[in-house]
C-alpha cells in the first residue's frame, strides 16, 4: 500500500504520475494532517543535481518509530538502457531527503528483459533485539522474461542499513524452466518479523 499512518496523527501517501508529453513516470510523496491539510510534498528525482535513474514509481510505504518514511518501488533506467531496477528512498518526518538506492542485475533481482517487471513490495526491520530498526529486509519481485522456456520468477530478500541505505546482504530466490509452460512462480509479496525471525 502506498499510504502509511504516522505517530503524530498524520498520514503520508504516494501518488504515481505519468507525463504523456515526455512519456515519463514520477512519484510524489505527500504528508497530510488529520484535517487533510498538506504539510509537504516531495517529488522523486528533485533532490539531487545528477539523476541517473528516473521514472520512479512507489508500490509500498513503511515508517519506523521516528516516522521516517521508506518508499519502495521501481526505477526506470538511464537513457540508452532498457532494464529497470529495484528502488528505495528514505524521507524524514519533516520531509527531508536522506538517501535513495537503485539496484539491478548484480545486487538484487534485476531484470534481464525489458518486458519484465521488477519492483519492491514490502519491508521489515531485521536488526538485532533492541536495535531492530538499524537494518531492514526488503521483499520484491522480478520477471526475468515472459517466454517459455527461459521464463523465470525471482524473489528479492535483501538487507540494508537504515541510516545510509548501504546494502548489507542480498539474496535472490527463484525458479526457471519447467514442464510445458508450468514455470514456478515465487514472486515476493509481503514480509513480517515475528520475534527474531523474518517470514
């Protein structure tokens, strides 16, 4: 869900937009008071002077105990390339940009075919007991391609440092091939922490 409730009785939500004149995507994060008044709006790709990955879209929002907001979704590639990437961005409760990260073929699910979809769908904090929010694990999905017999589906289950967004570890689970057109489908949807375990 691209909406999250915050502890100060406000909400934040994301709107994905498409500009037909430029054939480009963007996503805007908006924070509203309990009366529906806008506190701030933050559009992707306007925080840095040099943007290589554009066309961001948000699929999920999560917040930590300090009301920092994490946007999860997809980023489209730089000019001349065709493979999208997983995308994460962190914004503070007052709308200050912290960091954003895009990862593709070598580090997360990536995408070997521009026809495939690749995006993040959920997040759970997985730090040690007492420091749970120091790191987090993401869940995501990617279609390697849509055509038998090389069709493959992958689940991202990678961990990041919450402070700076650095990649702590990555794992990819997936399947390809199959009998007839019965390719396995284990795309990630949701993730949850129970005790010291992630499911």
